[in-house]
């Protein structure tokens, strides 16, 4: 089962991030506002190219309910995603800190249920963009390995 994502694009989108290297590959860690999540991740992938489990909507709904019940005090582990287009990274005076510009939707490798739960939460509970939620409405970290 797939989560429907909006057809509207908000890309490109820029984020302050940290850049690191592991096994000779770059990856980036940054925070994402929940309201941007539906526009940044893609769930449509042919089964033969799929690297993760199919979405379990019961689990997705539990995550959405958890976010609703704990909307100012919740914990979600980091999500790992990849992108098949080299993102732009502009250093901010240091080689590990800068601004990352993403021009294409990312594919989730670890955390697809969390991403789908956030999208379901936004739909079910009619989250309004003008509604202030302080820092708790940010996904803690997303790492992108464009070389995958």
C-alpha cells in the first residue's frame, strides 16, 4: 500500500546541515519541518526496486496517533534516505557545515513508516501551517547518501 503524496512540488528546498563522510561517501544530516515532509519523500517504487518493507498501515496509523497524543513531547529516530541526483552543498566557512539544496524527492531506506506516519498525522489532524509548535515539530535528522 502506498501513501499518497501531494502532486504540488516545493522543490528545490534548502536546509542548514552537517556534512560527513563514511566509507568515502558524503552524507548529510539536517532537520525538516513536518509540513515539508509530504513534499520531500517519494513512496512510489516498483516492487522489484524496493529496498524496504511494504507499508503496514496499522503501524503508520499508530505513529500518527502517537504524534497526536504526544505532540509536544515525542521521540522519532532518524530517517535514512537517498537521492539519485547530486544535491548542492554550499559550505558556510567550514567543510562540514553548510546549506544543502535538494531538487528532487528522496526515497526512504529506513524510516518509511515514520515518514508515512507524519504524513498521515498531518492529514488526520488537520495541522495548519500557521499553528506554532516550536522545535518539537521538526524531524530530528535525515541522512542522504546520493551514491546509493
